[in-house]
C-alpha cells in the first residue's frame, strides 16, 4: 500500500513565522501535490510537482512556496504565516499516467496561526 | 474551467437505508471521475473511479456510473452502515496532467 506521511498532525504557529510542512511518500511516485481544505470550499490545490526540482502553481499559490529536492519528499513553506492560512493541509502523491491515476493522500496537518 | 458540483449535506440516514449522493461535472474532453471518502481525523481515501463513459466504479458496496450524456457520477449504496459515516468528495481529472478538481464534499451521517 502507498504510504504518504505528513510530519505533523497538529501545528500551532504565530503570525509572521516561517512555517515548514513536510510530506514523504514511499512508492516512488513522480507527482506530488499540496492542498488546503476549508469548510464549504472543498480541497484547493496550492502547488504541485511532477519531478524533482520541478514545481507548478496551483489555484491558490499566494503566500506559499514549495521545495522538492528529493523524489520522495515535498515541502510546503509559508513564508510569513498569516491568520488566513489557518487550515487543514493535505499532501498527495500519484504515479505518472495522466488523469487516470488516483492520488494517494496523507492524514493531513491541521495548522493554526495565532 | 473544469468544475464539480455535489449535493449539500449533511445527508442523514438510518442504518440499512439506500444512499444516493449526486455529483455533476463540467469539463472539456474526457475526464476521469473519482469518489474519495474522508473518515473523521483522516486524509482522503480513494473509494472508486471510472475513466470513460458508461464505466461503473465499485468498491465496498458503493457504486457510481460515468454518465457522459448527463455529465453525472452519482454515488449509490444499497444499504448503509454506521461505519459509512464520513465526508464524500466527488472529483475529476482532465486529460493530460492529473490535477484533481474537487466538489465541496457531502457529509453522511448514519444512525443505528
């Protein structure tokens, strides 16, 4: 089974801090994704990556950056955290194969910015 | 752009009742369609998928048929259990790179 592991289940940070969310997958997947989940809005794509050192903006990239130095690891960075970034963050991975391949999700990090 | 619309929740049912959660989509080309489930405190799990018109995806008693003529992918189960209580997300992936577009989710509550 695919395992996607997010480093923290719960995280509390202060406004203005630089925040790192880490995600590791163990199935040698090429594609990795970061979403945020908010009530009534579903999941929204922040950034994705289809290869090491490659990244693409999703639908809501403002205030975020990402890093993919190794194939198995994809980091989401909040450069200067703000209260409107309080949310559930979900990481996912998938193999190459176009739109038919499902994405596999981690358990999420619930981030609170105070 | 591509979009997914699913029914508002919560859907409240008694155990052994029949379940339908409606999902319709707007997309160019021939998207793949998915249902994901999120149990409390967990991430999303793939429930079922269909990759072309008239395909039926099925898993754990749940079914959904890809209807291109009505642009729909409704989720059904003949007899729900308390353990099916969760949030269900309909999603599509367009042709080409596999960005998923999600609906807003439907919460299902099943009582004994």
